[in-house]
């Protein structure tokens, strides 16, 4: 079983749609959680950290469920510019990346 | 401008020909690491360094070497490249993660696309 698992997608949604990604992790002792965004052929960049209480940044909401060992990312009112691959990252002694979920937002 | 730079950005080479991919950061970060990214496998850590002269193996270190003689530089060395090392490589840096606390944001270089024939 992979340490961090994501649905690879692709998710194809129209502009304005709400889309949600889930990510599961295997190590119950994991400490920190992040979502990174990676544009095609570019480097990953931090989108947001994920806190136990859940957190929101504009149209993006991240949630953590420690009991079930999953984190989620919700994107509301999708924009064309949201098209990218979203990487789930979990840390314990080091950072573990999921393989990513590809999102395409269409006009 | 705060950044991580990698060179070369693209490289095509042949099996067995030693190569070095350079990585440099100007943010005074203690922690640096190398990843490779392959389709369906995500980012896998090759080596990491917590500070000058301190390096350790990641998940996939076989066939790679690193050194950390200066804080800003962390080159990746392939002594005898093989076709299974064809991949997209990223260098990353961050401030050293505090024990028991969350990791700091990692800043990635632009990537090096390596093809070994």
C-alpha cells in the first residue's frame, strides 16, 4: 500500500463548478499535511497547509480527518487557472508526496 | 529574488557517462533534498541534507551521490547513469523542520529533465 494515495483523475469540470479531492495516508503518526499545486512541466508550489480544525483560503478549503487518515481539498467556483495537478503531502520524519490528482477546468 | 536554481534544465546522455546536476538556493535554508518524479509514482526522495556535510539517503538513493560542502549548493551526481534513471528531477530547500513541529514549506527548483539512452 502506498503511504499517500490520491485519485489520479483526471477531473474535468466546467468553470464555476465545485470539485473535491481526497487523499489517504497510511502512517497514523503523521504530523503535518499540505496541498501543493503543480502546473504542467513546472515545479510544485505550496498551495496551503492543512490544519486539524480545517482551514480556508479564498475558494480553497482543506480538511483533515485524523481518525480516518484522510485529507481533502475543496475548490469552489473553479477557474480556468485552477487547471493543474494537486499533490497531497504528508510528513512524519520526512515529506511524502502523493502521485497527484489532475484537474482540468473547461470553459 | 529568492529561488532555487538547477542546471542543466534538460540533458540527454548515454549510459555510463558521469553527470552532475547542480542545485543552488539563495534563501539560507539548512534543509535541501533531491526528488525524482515519474508518472504514476509521484515525487520520491533520493537524498536529503540537513546542513553542511550532513547528508542521508531517501527512498531511492541507488545510483546517485550527493555532497553538501556549502550551505547553498547540493549537487546530484550520477556516476554511471542507466536508462532507468530517465526522469524529471527536482531539487528543493527549506528551513530545517523543527522537531515535533510541522515541516516548513519546501521551495522547488524548476526541474531537470534527464534522458539516459
